[in-house]
C-alpha cells in the first residue's frame, strides 16, 4: 500500500483542510460566536444557545480530528518520519494531536453534562461546566493546534 506515493496532493490536502476546520472552527466559536451570544439578554437562553452551538461545532469537527491523524500516519509511514532527523518533531506533533484529542473528548463530555443540567433547570451548574470549556479548554486546543501547524510548516520545508 503506497497511498502517499500515489496521492500525495490529496493526502496533504485532507491533512491541511482538517486542521483548518478543527482549529478555525474553534477560533470562530471562541472569538466570534461567543461574543455575539453575549448580546442575548436572557442568561438562560444564552446558555442554551452556547450549548447548542458547541454541540454543532463538536459534531462538525469529529470526522476531521480522525482524518487529520489518519493522513498524518500515512505521511509519517511513507516518509519514514519515525526514524531519522524528523523523529522528534513527528513525535511532538503526535503528542500535540493526542493532547488535543483528549481535550476535545473532555469538552464533549462536559458539554453533554451541561446539557443535562440545562434540561433539569440547573443553570448555575451548566454555566460552570460551559465556562471552563470557553475559558481554558477551547483556547488550549487553539494554542496547541497553532503549534502543530507551525511544526507542519517546518516538516514541509525539511
Ligand atoms: C499526528 C501527528 C502529525 C503528523 C505526523 C503530521 C505530519 C505532517 C507532515 C509530514 C507535514 C508536511 C507535509 C508536506 O510534506 O507538505 C504536515 C503538514 C501540516 N500539518 Fe501535520 N502532522 C500531524 C498533526 C497535525 C496537527 C495536530 C495539525 C493541526 C491541528 C497539523 C497541521 C498541519 C498543517 C496545517 C500542515 C501544512 C503545513 C504546510 O503545508 O506548510 N498536523 N504535517
């Protein structure tokens, strides 16, 4: 199987577009949608809208998180990146993806918990759950994602 050798443009395209959707989606949510939601006067409605928007974002990015790592593995194996000069950088990117993915799963779980609290009328509990996602978890994934993109550029230039 020589997927990368046969379709290098397609593999790199899927890798890059996956990063664009995952990181770009989080940036748009955190720094555009989030502030737009602040104009909703009713705090309960604001929480409901935020939980709903996060759900849509998390469903949207799910396939791209997997496509990103699948194309990464195809490239790493085809280019022999686990041996030689690029081993450390490759492992660093794998580490970044792993932390980002665990953080993503933790956000999905937290959002589902917040949804249940909202459905049961516990708005303070839901606010605390959603607050951590917006304040720390999404920004963490944005920062790690930007570092991974930079390392991608370094790997590309060789
Ligand atoms: C899981 C481990 C990963 C590996 C082994 C890996 C590997 C690579 C390689 C080899 C390239 C260069 C492709 C080329 O020859 O042009 C690349 C580029 C890139 N990677 Fe990754 N990657 C990984 C994870 C990630 C993650 C987590 C992100 C972002 C969230 C990411 C974003 C990018 C981007 C945007 C490029 C394009 C850079 C450019 O074209 O200059 N990668 N990656």
